[in-house]
C-alpha cells in the first residue's frame, strides 16, 4: 500500500510495521530483528534500491490556485526583502530515505527504468 503511494520503505519501517501487525494478531513471542528482515526480503524477492527520479507529476491547477489565493495572502504579511527561496538548501529535518524495498522488477519511479 505505501509503496504504491511512493512512500519509501526501509528496514526500520518494515520492522516497525511487522511488530504492529504481529501485535494486532496477538503474537507476542515473535521478534523482528535485522536477520528477520534479511530473510523476509530474500524469501519474497524484494530488493533494496535507490529511489531516483520524480514519479508524480505536478497538478498545475492546484499550484496556480495556491499561487493566486494562498500565496498572495501570505506574502502581504512580509517585506519583499524578507522573502527568499531555500529549496536547494541542505535542510534535512525529517529527511525521507533515499532507498526503499521493492519487488524485483518494480521500477523506482515512473518513466525511470532499472534505477539501481
């Protein structure tokens, strides 16, 4: 489900979800350590690879609506000298993983083939 939404899945996320799933089934004597993850991905033909490209296109009508309605209200609260773009700055707070588990043969992003 999360992979179909382009959410990256790594070992700690897989482990956490496995623990939640086991708890919901009432299984208390199961451990999900790194060796479990290794065996799980091997057993199910899952690989771990780098995410590349951008899979989702931008909805330009939403962007235009935001620019004309929301941005206009926000920018009026600031001096023009206080507005700047930091999209290329190295801000890593809550950085998403750049690698993910995926089924062998699954492309890492739409229109990008064989990203390893």
